[in-house]
C-alpha cells in the first residue's frame, strides 16, 4: 500500500513570496490533515478535511494560508505572502475515517525555509 | 481542553539499557493516547495507541506504554535500547467521543550511546 505522498520535499523562498505544497493521501482515506511543525515543537494542526469539506481550520492563519481538497482526494496548502515565522516542516496526514481512535498516517513532510 | 507534557526534551541511554520516555496528559473526558516516532527527515509513524480496554499497550519495535488514569500518565518504555531507536518521540492525546483534534507534545529526542 502506497503511503502519503508530499511534494516538494524542500523549498526555500524569500519573505513575501508565495508557495504551495501538495499532498496525495492513502487511497480510500476520507480524512486529510495538514500540520505545521516548527523546529523544537510538536506538530500543530492547521486544517482537517473530511472528504472535500473542512472540519476544523481554527488554527489556520487565514489571512495568508489557504487549503483546498478538490474532489476529496489530493490537497494543496498555500502560503501567500510568506513570513519568516512560517519556516517549518509541513506535514500531511490521512486517516480512513475521522474517529478519535483512528490512526493517522503521515507523509515525509515539506521543509520550508523563508529567508 | 486537552494538553500533553513530555518531561525531558532530550534523553540519553546506553545501548541495551532501559528506555523510559515520560508523558503526562490533561483531558476532561476519557482520552485516546498515542506515541509516534519520527526519524530524521521523515514523517511521524505510529508506535502504539491506547483507546479502551487493557491499559498496557504493546507497539512496534518492542515498545510498550501503560495508561495510568490515577497518574494521568502514558509513559513509553522499552527494556533494551538499540542504536536504531535513536529518533524523536511524540506523545499525543485526543479526547474520545465526537470530533477532537490531536494535541501533540513537544517531543523527546532519544540518543542511544554505543
């Protein structure tokens, strides 16, 4: 079974530029998550999708971050414009359903450096 | 509200020694508890999880954890450390029932000394 795929793996941009990340979840997984992991911290949920609908985006900085999950499969996360404090690893995860005990499967992440 | 505290951001053990990584949680309702491992430049991988039932949970790679409600703890242990166990370990909590996001601790980096 293929895992969660993410691209690119690394991205370096200057502040005020825009950037987009892509995630392909495990086939058949209805729930998709985007996390931000700042160096030295645990992952923080940015947004959760159930199929193509948003379940939770309470911690997404909506003035600069946006995400979509067209057709309930792939997802993109965009930052525009980027700030220095956005430097982090962006992790995508998926799970079969959205139940509390359901296992989340993580992709390798995209490491973003904002100069 | 829920939270996780991992005591010790860095832990060093000798190869063959006991591994003990501490995790305490706060939750107003019965929690689901998770331990994840993250190797360099990789995503998180589930080691084990507690949902209901037996409080001693066995996971992959010889790790286990015990849910102790009275102590609000879910410490991770392994009897004998291997060099390949060197990684960062995250404890996470999610409240049962309805929708609740997962809250992660800050992580504990495990160093195994030959």
